[in-house]
């Protein structure tokens, strides 16, 4: 994942990360969103919309049956 993060950071592009669910191993996964310079507010609106659509604050990881 560093191959993507470093160029974005070096270019000074606005970026944020949002939760993207859970992997098959039950660990949380994330999604990095980035946009053009000056699009900070639009990017934050997109992240907020993602949270609202996915209902992430009320999402819980799968429980283990072990």
C-alpha cells in the first residue's frame, strides 16, 4: 500500500481514509480517497457521504464461532 500513499503525500494532494469493511480474516480494511489540489472540502464531503451510505458507525466486526 505504500506504493500508492507515498506519491500522493509527496505531491501534496488531499487524501483521507474511510473504513471499507472486513476481510475474510475478520480484520478491518480501509479505502484511501484522494483528489486534486484544492479539493479538500469535496473530498471530506465524499468521505462523509461514504459513512452515511455504509452506516459504518453502527457496523460491528463478525464474531468468531471458535
